[in-house]
């Protein structure tokens, strides 16, 4: 006789197997989410390095650009430690 339950207490075995599979899928999703976030963070850090380097190189070549950049930095640097660092480096 086949009733789709595999003889396990009215399907509880199948339900438990499905719950276990759900747990595994949720764990896999969580793992992939962490990997994606790490990759995005690394890419963002790389962008900051590339763009920051280009901005510094441009500022070294063009004093008008350097002044504009300093003005922008004054409004962007909101943390005291950032302001202190930029002042020490001559950017504020």
C-alpha cells in the first residue's frame, strides 16, 4: 500500500526531512549572502583606492583642482579623527 508517507507516522518522516532540507538551504543562503557582502566590500575598497589615487594625482598637477578638493573634503570629513588626519596632511 502506497500512501506517500513511507510508513513514517502519517508523513512526519517526510516533514522532518523537508524541514532539514529547509535548514540546509537557509544556511547555504546565509553563507552566500556573507560571501557576496565581503566581495562587495572588497570591490568598494578597491574603488576608493583607485579613485582616491586618481584624485590625489590630479590635485598634485592642478592647484585649482586641489583647492576644490579641499573645499569638498571640508564638508565630507565629519568624524573628528578624519578632520585631524586631513589637517595634519595639509588637506584642511
